[in-house]
């Protein structure tokens, strides 16, 4: 390919990273997948190992990396509460020091960099749906702040590098995403509900289940991410990438039960601290700048996700 690039994907063996690596390899690029395998898994990229142009490296982004690349997708950071609260200091280091190291690498290589940020930078929002101009409502000292504030600081660094060094950088804010290769026990709501339903266990709903979320299938998210990377230098974001179809957690639980044919019952648990009460992206900017909007329905995406987890559970049986 004439336009083949050498592309670094940090967190490349994770849920999102592995799908991105797969797509980039299919498009004919040379891909360097970097992961420390804290939440990423080698099995997520096993089908890519040995393919021309794909290379996997065990590395922690809190340490400098010396390679030559054209583009960097910085996805490295545990993204589920169970994982990012396991070692909150390391979570903040991964977001902040990892961003500094990747921005330094991009500066040296004159590479384009895309920073994967998160809807969690909006905290428990008082603006709904969330627009990119909203500054957020985040508790800076709570149990989730290692992730929320770490990602907010990473965004600050990206835009300061842009202003100070004239770099070509992009920021996307990822809203709830789901699909095959989610970790079985990552504590995210869709993987939790699907696994509990398939096992016939009670489905746990926290705080009454009236909180709302909007769920984007992974293929749609990756398409938005790649379109953002392809934008000209004057487009830096941030840009929300997510599905604006909003539903309550209780509605999601009932949908999963119906889709799996499970007899699981709903069990209420007390609300979790600092759990946002509503979450829905305004994707106007993504439509205008990227000509992007999600195409895969919850019914289709959930079906593919359920099939994946059925296979995982069958292997464990």
C-alpha cells in the first residue's frame, strides 16, 4: 500500500485496542501493539500474531518508549472501575505519565497522536446530553477520581503540547462501549449482565437502576476513532464518540434477560459512590467533523456480544 503507515497502539491487547489493531492490519498498515497485560490479554491479539506487519511488545507506558512511528493511538489505561480502582495511583500514573511519554515520542517522531479520553471527564453531569464544551462535574478526591482526573489531566497535556509545540494531536471522548473481547469480570454493566444471565445468576442492579447509559458497539467506536485520526491538522477535538440512544440500567437488564432467554431475576443493591446518574453523548460535532454516527443497533450488537460470552463460558465449562 502506498499510504501504509507505521502505527503504534498503546493498550493494543485490550478490548478496544485489539479491535483497532485488527482493523489497522486489515487496512494494510504496520502495527506495533504495546501492552503491559494488566487488563489486556494475549488471547485478544493471538489471531494477529504472525500476520505481516503486526508486532506485539510488552511495555508499560509509564516508561519511555523509543520507536519510529507515523501515528500513535494512546489507549493505555484500565477503563473499568474494578480495574482502575485496584491500584488508583498506578491508574493516574498511566494516564498522566503515559500521556507525557507518548506525546514526547510523537514530538520526536513528528507523529500524529490520538488520545483516547472518556465520558467520565464529565463526572456526574448537570448538562444533558453532554456536549464537548461542558467542563464537567467531577469529584477530585473520590474513589473514581484516579481515572476521571487522570484522563482530564491527559487532555490538558495534549492541548498544551499542541499550543506549545504545534503538534498534530486529537482527543476523542469515548462513551460506554461494548462488544466481543470485553473481560469476563471487568465489572462493566453489559458484561456483568450478560454473564450473570447466561449463568442463570441474579442480575445485580445498583441504586434502583434508574441511572441512564448509552451503549455504542465496538465496531462503530473504532470507525469513529479512525475517522478522527484522519482529520486535518486543524481538527483536534475533543469529539464525543458514542451512541446517543439512552436507556436506564434496569431497562438494559430486562433487555439482556430477554435476549439470552435467561430466567435470572433482578436484585437491587445500594448505589455505588459517585456513580453518574445520566450519560448520553451529544454527537453533533462527530457528525459535522467526521461524518460519523453509530450504525449498529443494540439488538444486533448485544446478540454478537452474547454469542462471544457464550463461547467463553463454554470453554471454561
